[in-house]
C-alpha cells in the first residue's frame, strides 16, 4: 500500500479509524526528510496492513503545531488511536522494521489498563 497525505481534515479520522498508523512529518526543503522518504515508502509496500501517512509540515502548519513537531522528520506510531511512539530523526530501514515489529506486538489495551490501575 502506498503512503497517503494527511491533512488537518483527515488526520484524526485516519488515526482513529485504523488499527496501526505510522505518520511521517516532513518538509520538501529538509534533506533528512527526503532521505527517509524512500525507506518509508518501501516499508509501506511490505506492510499493507498498516496505514502510512505523510504530513507536509509546510502545508499543514497548524497540524504540525498541534502535534508539537519541533524537528523533522518526526515519526509517530498510533495503535488503536493511541500515540505509542514519537521520535524525531530519520530511521534506517532495519530500525523502522524493528519499530513496526514492536508496534504490532504492543498490547495497547493492556497498557491502558495498567495505566488506569496505577492512577487509581
């Protein structure tokens, strides 16, 4: 599956409407962003069960601000609508694959339950 452009209009719906969503915050003038783009795109072909979204921080400045993007590229991973990974910097292919494995294995429901029991 190819990557898709995310905007302020479709961001929340995409994140909450899919099991796993990876989001790449980038800009055309950013060298590391351009270097990471083929890795992100190639990974999207290997994992059709994951939604790969891209946010152009220049075109979507309000969305980037709402996501508190301070450096690009920034990669976020959402599972069941919950942010579980947020890191600036381009990942090499092996590190991206390892992240995807960890996201797939992560039990977000158990983490929420544990967090709620710690708060009680």
